[in-house]
C-alpha cells in the first residue's frame, strides 16, 4: 500500500507528482467545498442583512478562499511560488499592459460587491436599457431586460458609466403618464377622470397618493400628467399601458376628445 501511495506519476528534474499528492489535493478540494458550503449557510442565516448584501459578502469570501486555496494547492505539489513569481515578473508586466480592460473589470467587480451601489435584484437603467441584476461575478454582471433577454455586461460598464438604480433607496419609485385633451374640455372634469383612472389601477400605491398635474397649454391640446408610485418597477410599462386604456375609455364615455396636431397649408396662386 505504501508503495502505491509513494508511486511517482511524473518527474522532471527536482519536481515530481506522486499518488499521495493527488490524494491530498482531492481531499483538500473536498474540504474547501465543505467550508464554502458552511460559510454560505452561516451568512444566509443572518436575518439583519438583506439578501443582496448576503450575496455580495459570500461572493467576496468565496473569491478570497479560492485564491488562498489555489496558492495552498500549488504548494501541495511542491511549487516554489517565490521562484515562480520572480521568474515570471517580466511576463506578468507584459500581460498586465495587454489586459488592462480585463483587470479594470476585475477591480470594478470587487468594488460593486463591496460598496453595494448595484446589488442582485436591483432594477437599473443603463444607456436607456432597463433591466434587473441577476448575478454579479468578479468580471461580468448578468442582467435581464424587459424583453426577457439576458445580457452579460463587463463590470467596468457599471462603474464608469452613469446609471439609474431604481431600487437603491426605496422599493417604490415615482412614474408619470401624460395625456392631452381638446381646448374645449372642462379642466376640472378631466382632472377628476384622470384621478378616478389612477385610483382604480392595480399595482399603484395609495401612499404616497397619486395626483394630477395640469402641465401646459400645448399647440393643440391642454396637457396633463398623472403622477403615481409603484413597487412594480421592472414591469411598470404594463401598468402605464393599462392606465392609458382606462383613460381612453373614460374619455370616450364622457365625450372628451384627445386631439391630434393640425397643420394649415396656404398655397399662393
């Protein structure tokens, strides 16, 4: 048995790989996986921390343990890391210059996990695209758009570019629907109808209370805005669509006209 364990599988100069080294490595990997599992359970049991922050903490701890495990695993095989690093210093400098964007993504990933400016399940808007954050990795972040497409973004896109985080502070956000009516319309009646429509709309919060604003005298219409708050941030466009349908039906029942732009063309003979 001892002969089998001490059997040399590979040897090159002073470096060799024995069966015992493979066994130690397998056991080491099993221990690391068990430790990660226990740490994950411990972190997710803490009730005072929200799920998104638990995710960030676990990811950082996981990356740290993996890094330490890789170094320890190399030492199990007898690698001299100091000689390896010194011998490849020039190569690492060259690789670093060529992979600046990749390293920038790695640093951005660490920053995202540390400062929690963008967290898993957040609804963000980046370059006009509204999406929910599905997963934050060390180099990339996976998001889901409103048309149910998964997009993988480099982490540097989230740290370098300006973005809107709809769920950064409060769960509910403010939204607006605009509509114009004919100049012959009764302003007070229009505002009452719009208030009725938004009050009966599903997924619109009662507090803060939605309100109607007479915004402007347009070229061909009196313009109004419906201001409301909702927690359905990702699918709010569906709420807006349903609200517009209600407004159209109520206007039709009350003989209120939504005008369209008119142009008068004069022809000189």
